[in-house]
C-alpha cells in the first residue's frame, strides 16, 4: 500500500466520523421519540401484542437485530415477546416476489400477520423504497400502527407512517449507524418499562 493510498483512506475515514458527529446533535429528538416508542411497545407486547419489522439490505439486518433482541434479550432478562422480521422470511419473500408486484414484498406479510393495535416498524435510509412504503400503508389499512426509521425529511415512508424518527444526514451509512442506535434505545426502553433485571452474560 502506498503512502498516498493510506493518506486518502485516512481522510475518508475521518470524513465518515465527521458526518456522524455532525448528525448527532439533531438526533437527540429522535432518541426521545424512540425511547417513547419503546415504552409503548413494551406495554403492547406484554399484553400479547405483536411487533413486525422490515427493511431492505442493511436495514433488513437491523430489523432482524431488533426482533432478535425482543424474542431473546437485549441487556436484561425478560419473557420472550412476539416480534417477527418480515425481511427474514425467505420462502414467503421469494414466493411473494414471484407471484405479485415487488411492492407487495412486505405489505402482503403485514396483511397476513398484523392485527389491530399491533406495531410495524419499517427501516429505510432513503425513505423511498416502494416495498416499505406499501407496508406502512397496509399496516394502517388493517388497524396496525406504522413507525418509520428513515433518512432526511421529507420522504414517502415518513408520509405513509403514523410516526417517524428521521435522521437528518445525506450520507446513508451515517443514517444506518444512527438507526442502530435507535434500535438499541428502543430495546433499552422496553427493558426499563418491563422492570426486568439483568441475567447472566
């Protein structure tokens, strides 16, 4: 590796870090929103309700991370809660996209699984993905609540959802990194609301 390549790589890395630092002050509002979501979600799940989550690409991985923390645990022990990651349902995904328009990918699963009062969390760094927008619209049509984690406003997903946490940053990687923080804040709020105690690591 040449010195020029090393220097260029360092500048890129520091620019990435600067993007994250620049986005953090405005993210405080999002933290408050997501903390409140966690409080409400804990009550809903404790009462037998269900959470559905979905996203594309890296957002799909974060949706799966969220549901895993609720079915398993985040930091503290709690009873397993009903949380389904729609982007992890590979047989359903391939069957739906084979037989229906692409925007039905998550919406059809929402229609199948969501009940009135359930929560559907949708993640998109751009907020423009047609399949997550359609899922938000379908959630509302069946009486579920659609919560969106998006990038900068305005965007289609934010307009289709009931509530939104929007990261005001044009760099998708930074948006995704702060969405992960939001997922952890939400899980911590669930733990706090349930009053659960820490278990073995």
